[in-house]
């Protein structure tokens, strides 16, 4: 029988002709891009290369906005910044080999801070995998410890389901990064895509409602407490539980200390706010948590930068730990009551029958700590980092989204800028990755174009991804950049001052061959056609900040300060709250 007769007969029997089926076939790359669009994604941070060219060609015909970072690490951090300010899944893309490996730091950062991300990498054709082909790396093996899940796609027909699963996994339960590795020949293969209507996983369950008995136990502990305290982490932000947290604190009259990742979970101007605790956190937050007799831990993980010496952390308290991730319960700190559940659901149940108590002596004690040991510094006539943050706060009326690099400036920003809402303070918490600030601010500004986004950075951290000034200019991304320039790796130098007899071990960034602070950030910015200004004296500060904020589009402010300033208070690594240094 001829092909024409077969097709005609097939059509008459109600089937689809081969010609019709062929007309619906798409390249794997086109299917992948359609799958990204179907996931509701609008922006992709992608750097092309040989193994990902097909994807870039497909994206040209899509609805996606594709931003070209100047380094793949910048793209991963930008995707993370986008996700942190929106709660949506950030997407980055790179080619195989060095492109993929350059994503690893940004992927790890997202993993440590539970940020939803999908990282898509091109890969060599599948027949070359394992043969050390040009630009081949086992990115799945490399990232296995630092991602929520990963896929190596070897069949073009699997693309729709894999992408649907990846986006579902990245932003359900405890969020995190998912990697999709897509060989070039799979991108080029053809098939008729079948997109799944729903995603189902065996053994992967949505969080259940809290047990009535657990709610009863929490209330009984609160009833018997005289010095209760809340320790709230990034799970409050990820779970959009900030309203419930505030109501719970108010209706039960319990003070709240957050982690760095939990900043904004309760307005820091609120009378029950203790700001944040930990190594450089508020004196009063550290003392309140450690002197409490009941510690209600919501969406936090007892990180070592919070606990110091774990065995003596909150040692006088009964500890309740509510977390979505069962692996976190009793991982770092043994608790009296561990509850695996969505924090928001637990708070809602507790709020059904609130039990207000005065805790008069406890609140008086906390107020005494607040009065006697606020965040403070010895003011001089010189430019000081703390004063810079205070001036930024005043000029922005506390309304900016603040993104930081990692180092002293990161801590000063958290200490001296009061944050009133979630997703307003964006920082690399768990990984502490220098170079985070500028590209993450790019991602944040792309996500929130109508809001003021300020990268507060140090001269060391800023240089690690300074090339993203190219992205800032090319896409006219109006991020504001404040470089607190002390010519040192300030945080490491502070440790040298405190614990190594001031011996400098490669922490000085200045050059003896340069007559001025090095490099000249303003000149570099101007080379990228980004407006910039240097500030040398305290009298110039307010005017410089106003010029930056009033300039339409991006602006870099290079502010020169002395390196002798230390971030205080400080609890030495492995120390107790009573070891806190305030001078």
C-alpha cells in the first residue's frame, strides 16, 4: 500500500496523518523554552556558548526577556536576587564545561538560603558524555550536594515532564535550586511535545496541617513560661508568614528575634522586635534568646553564626522547633518539641485562641538591654561606614531594597538600616559569598523596576563581579551602587586585629605603586558609561547620596573610609552570648 493511501486510510479511521504529526514536531530546544514559558517565567539570565546556542536561538522567538550577564556567576546571582525579592523562581542558563562550573557558587548560595532557582546547562552530545569531550564536565555530579534535585535529559520526549517537575520542585516545600543538564543533540532532536497537566511525585508531599496535640503542647509551654522569645528565620519569608508572625507576637505578647534571612519578618520598628541575633547581631536579641525559658523557633535552622557554642545556646529554655524540612529537626540543636509543618499553618492554628500575658518583668529586662546596649558607634568628624548607612536610611526614608555584598558592610547595613517588610534586605546568608552584591542587585532591580534598589558593597566584594557594570549599562538597569571603600578585606582584617595580633595576611587591597586608593571605581564605572562620583569627606555625604538617588538610571558612589572601624557587637566564633564584645 502506498504511503498516500496509508495516510488517507489512517485519517479516515480517525487517526493523525504522518504529515500532520510532522507539522507539530518541535526541536528539543523549542520545547524547553516553551516549558519555561508555561511555568510562568518572564526573565532568564543566560550566557551563551556552544552547547547552549540552540536554546538561545529558541529564546529569540519567545516571550522571555533574556538578560546577558558578563559572567555566568553573575547570572546565577542575578537569578537568585530576582527570586529573593519576588518569591518567584529565578532562572539562569549557561553552556557546558566552564559555563556550567561558573554557575556553581550561585547555585550553592541558593541552596544554603533556600532560594527557588532552576539552572539550565547545555551539555555535550550524549554520545560524548564521559569521554572528556571539549567543554564537558559532570555538572550533575558536581552539584549533587548543593541542589534540591537534578536532571540529565537523554530523551527529547522527556523535556516537557522534566521541566514541569523542576519548576514544581524548586518552589514547593522548602525552596531550592534544581539543575537541568541538556545535551546538545537532545536540544536538536525532534518530537511532538506532550506537556503534563499536573506534576505528581511519589513520596513528595505538600505540608500537612499541624496536629491538634502539637498545638496544645505549644500553648501549654507558653502558659507555663515567664520569659518566652521567638527565634524566626528565613522560613517566615519563604512561607509568606510575616502577617501571622506579627499577629502571633502581638496577641501573645512575645518578643521576636530574627536571623539575617528572617529580617523583615516583623517590622524592626515594632516594639516587640529585637532586630536580629548572632555573631554581629543585637546585644539585646542575643541576651533575650539565651536568657529565655521558652524559645519558639519558626523556620530557622540553628546556624552556627546564630548559636555560637551550640551546647550552651538557649540552655535555660524549653525549645520548640517548627520547620518544613524534617532533616532540620534535631540536626544542629536538640529540641523539646519538633514539629514538621508549614510555619504559617502552625501560626494560624495558634492564633485561633490567643493567650495574652503581661510578662512585665521580662519586658522590662529586655527594655533595659535595649536602652543600655543599642547598635552604636563612636562618632567622629571622619566618614564612617555606620554613618553612611544611617544617611542612606534617612534619604530613602527606609523604603529601599538593600542588597549587600559580604563583609563588614553587610553587617553594618543590617545593623543601621531598619527594615519594615520581607524581601527588603537581600544578602548571602548561609554561603556568605563575596561578589553577591552587584549581580543580585541587578536581578532585584529587574524584578522590581519601580523600587529603589541599592547595592551596599565593599571594595573587595564589589571587585569580584565588577564586570556586571556591563549588564547594568547595556540593559539600563537603574541599580544604585554604594562602595564603602576601605582598601582592605575589612572583615578578615578585623579578625586579624582581634585574634592575630594585627598581622596582615594578604588582606590589604591597596597598591603601593598607586598615589590614590586603588582601583579608581569611578573611572571604571565611567568606562562602562555608568555615572559615578567619589566621596572623600563627611560634609559631601548627604549631597552625594542625593545625587545618586536623583539620577535617572544607574549610579555608583565610591565612598572612601578608614579601615580601622570594627563591626560591633561581636561574639567570637564558638563563644557564648556572655562573651559578646561591645568595644
